[in-house]
């Protein structure tokens, strides 16, 4: 079955850039791309008692604006070199972004979401964009790739995968990381920062490390044990020093995204990500 990729858009430049990134990343993979715009109606909130109905002027105006935006977007997408492996489907719907994404995942059995880190109104001071954070927090059915503003596609050659070895790994959970590594012969750099400053792993951590090694057999990977440092600073420095093209991390089920972003592992990477971030779900 073809890979099914969901591409949410608010018709911003950043969203278009993320779409272009997805087309390049999966250029050698048979894909169905679902381009989604969730539109809103002026004067209504999604949790208000009254929902705008088809035929009402405000609803029809918002729907038309969304459809016209999609038409323009598809014209831009068609300027990208044609690829016989790729098929496009468009969805415009009145809904919250996460509600719309969840509906498409359910109906179309989506494998992965690729989106920009900033939308039309996002300020640079925010961690990612609000929409990206909400999607990573609330959508647990599939992984998310967040593409930084203005990031130009680079063939992934070095991927950073920070871990504390506290979770038992499952092949299915890190399948997208393995897939990207194999697509591009990219090296997976497993990075463990020694928070306890004793240079040792506990028995459980050793078992999880060995399990990860078993899962990664057949891929190019290297394990790094970095001296104690502020975790986010260590990851950022490693990413820069190694010229890495992607950071992948496992979003643990017992943390909602608010707390994973206050978790030092991801917090500073998220302020101004320089490379795409692959969020995998441990749910």
C-alpha cells in the first residue's frame, strides 16, 4: 500500500515550504498526499452552542475562501517536478486543525504528518508554532515531521536520536526513523547525555540500549555517550558539530506536550529549530 502523508496548510509560505520538503523527502516512495485546510467562520467558535450551517452567508464565504486558497496552492504544487509515484488529494473542512487532522487520519489511515513550524501569525519567540505544538500534543495516531521556516531540503545524512534509555523501544514506534535512514543511507546518531555524571547505565537502561541495538540492525547507527551537560545544549552542540539534518525524538505517553517542551531534552531545540524534527509517539 502507498504511504499516506497528511499535509496541513494555512496557505502560509511556511506551510508551502513544508509541502515541498515532504515531496522531496518521499520522492522515491509511492505516496498519497492529503493536503488539508481547516477553515473557520468569523463570529463563531468551535465550542459555541450554535454551529454555522451550509448555506449561511458567513459559512459559504469562508468555505469559498478556503477552496480558492486550495486551488491556488495546488497550482503552486504543480510547479514542482512531476512525480508519477505521487498522487494528491485535497480536503477543506470547517473544523479545528486537530479535529480536522483526526478525521482525515481516521478516514484515510494516515501514516505521517508533515507540517511547518510557523503559520501566518506565529511569532518567533514561541516554541515551534502553536498549531504544531497542539498537533504533537493531541495527535497520537501517527508521527509528525515539523519543518523549520525557510528550511531548504537537504538529503538526510546524519540524524540525531536523543535518548535516556528509560523506555523499552519498539520497532513500530521508531519505524519512520528507520525508514528515512534506509531511504538515504543516513546514519542514526543515538545520543545519551550522562545526567548522573557517573558514566554508568542502570541495569534497565542497559537492557533498553541492547534492545535498541537489536531493532536498529541493518541500519547505519552509532551510539554516543556525552559527558554531563545541560541536555538541550548538548543535543544542539552535537547537531551542529556533526552537521546533522534531522532530530528525532520519542514523545513519551505519560507526558503531554506542554511538559515535554519544558523537558530540557526538547525545550531549547524547539525555540528555533534549524533542522526538521521528527516526533515519534510512544503511545
